[in-house]
């Protein structure tokens, strides 16, 4: 009942400058990420209302040679039917699907994917989220299977996935606040994106 959220929101996508202008000039050509370690599953990633974190991420990618010139594009979007992992209802759902995935892997004699650390990350924030991604993708696979078996089923895939992440080490000695904490959105249904804009600084 409360999973549908229609208000317009603003987010920021860190990327190469070329991609930023491509999105601005051709907003229907959105490239989604489908890496097995994506934190919130497959989709288009944005930082909720956090320009600085998006730019910081892009600059890290530039430093590592993954992109040529760091940039940020603004995104106006809606969450619509959202798998909101800041909400107990949806945390319980994802826990149930983890248990189903675990049973499936066990029956096949396979090991579950694991969340892993990056060697360069001294904070051990488990930046490679293979398990989380697998559970979220499994949940959507099962929803598709239900829809295929029963066209009249009211169940539907989530348009967006929203999660909070704490990372980066303490903001100050003894702090529970982390330097790089943020809310991230994975947009699965591109109709949720209402437009792109160049942020004013």
C-alpha cells in the first residue's frame, strides 16, 4: 500500500563528461548497469540529493583510469513502486528472498555469492556486493515467473530500489557517522526518469 511514491525527487549521476552530455541531449538513451556486484541490482544509479558524493565517485573513477573527465548530471525522477531498503516491510521481503535463494543454491550444491572487500579499501566496507545484487535480481526473477504463470497477478516488479550505505570510515575519532554515507537509488524502470539537467554550482 505504501510502496508507491510519486513525488518528484532530485538525484545525481556521477559519470564521464561525454556521458553527461549524451544524457542531456538524448535522454531516452540511458545505459543501465548490469554488473554482478552492483549494490542494488541492475539499473541506472543515482545518489539521492548528493551532488558532492556523485562528483567524488566520478573523480575516483577518473583517477583509476575508468573515465576520462569526471562529471555529474542531475536527474529528476520518481520512485514509483519502490523496494525501499530503509523500510522494515521491504527489508523483511528481501530477507525472505535471500532464504529462498539460499535453498535453491543448496539444492544445486552451489555456494552463494559473497559480498567482498576491495584490497585498497582499508575500511573493509564490502564494496563488492555480489550477494546483495544476487538476492535483488533473484527477487525480480521470481516476480517475472509469477507474472508469466498468472497474467492476472497483481504482483509487479519494482520500479526502483533504494538503499542507505555507510562507508568511508569514521567522520571523526570515535564517530558512528561515516565519511561517505549516502542514499543510493537504482532505477529499474526508465519511465521513472523525468529528465536530466546540468546542476548549477
